């Protein structure tokens, strides 16, 4: 059932899977009928907010603390994962190891993962043709999604499934697909970036001596410390438990045993909405609007407040603020803020962002609609990119997608390992809902 030669990471993962399968089987056998949550009408109509209906061990999002990857807070992850000599941010490959196994890898273990990624960086020529066939005004997320989709014919899972694979082996070929795709995504993204924004420079092939983060910086022609920016960016965006649109989409699509190429392309499509990943480009667009209005000078506090109120009064959201789960400032925002304070404290746009941080939460509280008035990851991320010369803000969500793929793909491997079934919640009609609340005295109001 198992490949005779497995990489060290895959071997460790397999041991973890065997142990975990027993836990899941025991839970199901002994407690399968236990009730752990109930559902209100407003949750059904309101996007299923807060209903405990998914299980993942890769990350957990506490509303007041923020994200933990495998039990570690972001500052802990950034401190504990191995780093390249002189780097401030850890290897992204080490995060993949952590998310898959729950263990902080040694430098040697990360080196082996890096070697494995290096061997998987070959991109079939037809992918470049797919990208080149897009009109240049296409959104880079649409191109990225299509390029990932075009790779589907490479899926080991799909080939093995057709040959008649044992269910217990699903995780194995899914691991191969996921690792292949992760290794390729930065190359595809860099090709899109160079084609759309710097066609005069042409495509730059990866440097085999560099890790994933540094290689991306190299491929789009950026010097240090942009390698640390990319590592930070990919790591902080990797996972946010399973219910957010991108993670949930990836999981949902994969639950029908569609391979990871289908699932990741769908995940990218979900991330491309302005209420989700696209918010990072919206923040930049909104800040540019403010800067244009100010004609280059820094706004006063009153002018800033007016700009925020004007946006709200036009019936629009303040991009980069609010969250469906978080009820405090996003730790992903804080990690980037600290980076900005260290590396670019005098950056004009950073000053705007910092000034907004001081006034927006009070305004949102005064308006009284948003449940969370604090900034999320997207309020800060575009400003860092802008500072290092990635000023094409349409591209920011592509970077988010590379990071998010690390979490989504780790989850899909585990979904397959634990045999999670096809996802299929039940829907009812409005008539039925009305009838249920009218006729059933047993339905308890939570108010
Ligand atoms: N500005 C203005 N109004 C806001 C708001 C904001 N930043 N955040 C929430 N609200 C409003 C909602 O639009 C909603 O209004 P209606 O009652 O008129 O529909 C009301 O407050 C209640 O919303 P909520 O329960 O607090 O928030 P939701 O869980 O429904 O939505 C969102 C969460 C992130 C989508 C929301 O806060 C928002 O639109 N923020 C701005 C866009 C953004 O930054 N998105 C990125 C979020 C992080 C992420 O996923 N990154 O990828």
C-alpha cells in the first residue's frame, strides 16, 4: 500500500496519520451521536457564522488571540522555525513541515524539504502557453487560477484513482500532487508578474541554491530584504482554520475526490473576492484615493476621519477592517506592522495606515455595525509590497494565494488520510424555516 522509499517528511507524516486515524475512529465509534452545537435561524441565513461543523488540526482561530498553527502563535512560529543565515524570517518550507506533522523541523529536516521542492520545480511548457494566451488586462488571479488548473493533467492522484487505488493510499498521491503544486506555484506567479508588469525583462528561472521565499524575490528581480518580505507574507497567510472562503472551498472541492489542482484553482477563485483576499488590493486602491485627494501631503486627523466617514456614508466597507471571527487586531497585521516599524517607519503610505489604525476602530464602533472594528491582515500587507516596488496592487492576492495554498493543501492531505467524506450540508426552504419557528414550541430562542 505504501511506496517503498518515502522522503523523511512523508515518512514522519505517515506515522502521524496512522496514530491519528485511531483517534478519529474512536471518536466516531464512541461519540458519533453526541451534540456539540446548535443552529439558529440567523446563522442559517447569515452565512453559517460560528457553527462548529468542520474539523482540522492544522490551525485554530481564537477570536481574541488570533491564529495558532499547530498550537503555535505566529510570533512563536516565526521565532522557532529554522532560518537561512542572516534572515529575519524562517524558511517557508519549514512551515509546510510544521503544518503537516505538528512538529518544528530541524535545519536538516528543512533542508531535505527544500531539496524535494527543488526537484519538483519543472513547469510543463503548456502552462506558459496558457498564461501567454490571456489578454494583458486580465486579472492576475484569473490567470493564476487557470494556470494551476492547466496542470491538472499531471495529477498522480487522478491517474492512480483510475488504476483502482486503495482508499488508505489516497493521502500518498495527494501528498505528491500537493508538494509538486506548491513547488511550482511561485514560479507560475513570478512568470505572471514579469509578463504583465515587466515584459521587457522576460522570465527569470529559479536559482537552485535559494529557498522558496528567496527564489520568488529573485525571480521577480527584488533584492534583500524582499526575500524576508516574501517569507513573512507566505507564512502569515498560510492558514486561518477551515471555515474561511478559500480554505473551505479547497476542502469542499477536494471532498468529492477532485484532485488538488481542481481544489486549489477553486480556492484561488474564492480568495479573489473583495470581502476576502482581494481586500489587500482594495486597501491600496482606497489609500491611493486618499493620497490623490490630499495631493501629496499627509492628511490631518480631521481629514482622515472625514475620508473614513465619506466611505461609510457611500454604503461601502472600510477595506482591511473587520472580520467574521476575530474580535481584536489581527496578529497577522501586528507582525507586518512590526516589520514596517523596523524597516520602513518613514514610508508615506505606512504613515497613512498607522494614522488610520488610530481612528478607524472608534469610527466603526460609533457607526455600530461592524462586530469587529479592528484591522485585519489586509490593512497592512499591500503597503509592505508597495514599499519594495511591487506597486501593481492587482497582484497582491496572488501572493496571498501562494501562502494560503500551503495551509489548504496540508488540510487536503489530512482530509484524505482521515477519510473525511464528501461534504454535503442540508438546505431547507424559507417556507420550511417559517413553519418550523411557527409550529415547534421546542425551538428555543437564544435571546
Ligand atoms: N466597514 C464597514 N462596514 C463593515 C465593516 C467594515 N470594515 N465590516 C463589517 N461591516 C458591516 C457589514 O458590512 C455588515 O453590514 P450590514 O449589516 O449592512 O450587512 C455589518 O457590519 C455586520 O458585519 P459583521 O458581522 O461585523 O462582519 P461579517 O462577518 O459579515 O463580514 C467581513 C466580515 C470581513 C467581510 C467584513 O468585516 C468586511 O466587509 N470587511 C472589509 C473587507 C475586508 O477587509 N475583508 C478582508 C477580511 C479578512 C480576510 O478574509 N482576508 O482575506
